[in-house]
């Protein structure tokens, strides 16, 4: 299987590249700045149509997983032009190249396409983003649906994993590092999501590829939880001091972009369709702990994605 992954140096794409390589796929790992750890690296800017076409000529993929995006939610709000260029025009370039090459496209999207007023969103619920990042991801979903006959849109939510990627640590690693250093962490109680272990999302993606499943899927973790309780779960699983974590509210933080209050995803469709199931939070954090015990110790960046 020839697989081209965009965003293969990122948190999710790097894990997918690792697992697909282990299954003997021929993996082409697309990136723009940070060299990917797995697969054959292929550097191109998704927002440059010519570079995308060249990359497709080189890789000639049967399957494309498009995960590259400007994922910094506040940066998208501040630099809307850049967010549109990468997330929307970048996806148009990928979708058009996929159409020409007749590959199968999986587009990785987000729970932030929803407004967060009700939570537990199903695939059939109407998206209504409240920040620019969410808007660009929704426009990109719509482009994929318009341009491609057979596609899959896979939505994740607060992706985390055992290793830093693309020069930053994820929320779970940030909490873990704080607790290991005996530092206090103030975490919000009023943001609910479905945290998604990158390994879990990557295994579900591989099943989508191998079964050629089309349509929209919520491939997040199975548990609806707020950030504070998620942090507490990390403390519990890693036997660290949970009293270092104190509750706060979003009003105490000065984020530029609005965050949905409850963008948790209903994963019933994935639970019923896939053999590889969305994990409950306890299982997933335990899995992260197992992965960490197998890793060599490396210095970690402090930049965190919120
Ligand atoms: N993180 C989350 O909590 C979350 C939640 C739901 C959905 N998602 C979605 O899941 C996908 C993966 O997210 P992630 O957290 O794994 O991403 P990430 O760690 O922030 O990495 C972003 C990736 O996109 C690449 N990229 C950015 N701009 C590019 C450009 N112009 N051309 C080519 N590549 C470019 C980066 O490459 P370089 O590092 O080489 O620049 C990197 O590999 C994204 O589509 C995101 O919207 C993420």
C-alpha cells in the first residue's frame, strides 16, 4: 500500500507513519519544516499547488491522509489569511491532486467544527464553528465532499500522545511534565471534549484505509470529560500528586480565539463499525503510560497546544 501522509511530522501524522510503516506500507511522510521520524520524508507546502503536484508525482499514492494544518487555534484567529491559505487552500490543492490521481482521501478534521452548546455531537449534527480555526476546518471538509466522490472525513478531539511532535508538547504531556516537577497546574473545568490518544486515532485510521470506509466518522476517544478531570486522570494513572491540579475557568485565561464549551463527540458509529474501537479515557491514558515506559528519555519542548 502506497500511503502519503501530510502533516507526518505532527502529533497524529507521526504516529500514523510509525504504525503504517510497521504494517509494511510504503509511507511517504509529508512535512514543511520539521523532519518526520518515520517513512520517506517528502517536503512540500500544501498551500503551494505546484509543490503538491510534484509531491504526488513522486509518491504516486493509493491512499492520502491529509492531516497537515495550522492547528494553533489562537494563531488562526490572529492570522486569518495564513489559516485560510493552509487549512482551506491547502486542502483544495490536496483534494484536486487526489482527484487527478484517483487515490482514496482521508481528511482529518476536528470537534471544533461544532459550537459546543450541546456536546456529544453525532456525525449527522450540523456544524457551526465559533472560531476561525473551526471555520477553516469546516470549509475544508466541504471542499473535500464537493470535489471527491469517495472520501472519508475523520474528526478527532484534543489529540494527545506520548511524544512531543512538530516542536511542541501536547496537553497531556504538559500536565505530566508539570506534575513530575511538582509544579502547580491550573486547569479549566468548563471545557468538555473527547480526548483522543494519537495511537488510538492512528489504528482507527488504518482500519478505515484497509476497509475503504467512506463518509464522516467521529474517531475521538470514547469519554466526554473536562480538561480538569482529564488532568486528574493523568495524575491518577501515573501515581502523581493530583492536589497540584487546581480548578479554574476559561474566563481566567486570555485566549484570543473562543473555545467551544462542550465539543465532545458521540463515537457510537465508530464503536459499531470498527474493530479498532475508540478507547475510554482510563484505557487510553494507561496506554500512553505503557508507551512512555518504552521510550528513550529525551528533552521535551515546553510549547503547548491548548
Ligand atoms: N491537536 C489536536 O488537538 C487536534 C484535535 C482535533 C483535530 N485535529 C486535526 O488533526 C490534524 C493533525 O493535528 P496535529 O495536532 O497532529 O498537528 P500538529 O502536531 O500541529 O502538526 C501539524 C502538521 O502540519 C504540517 N504543516 C503545517 N503547515 C503546513 C504546510 N503549509 N504545508 C505542509 N505541512 C504543513 C506540520 O509540518 P511541519 O511541522 O513540518 O511544519 C505538521 O506536520 C490536523 O488536521 C488538526 O486540525 C487536531
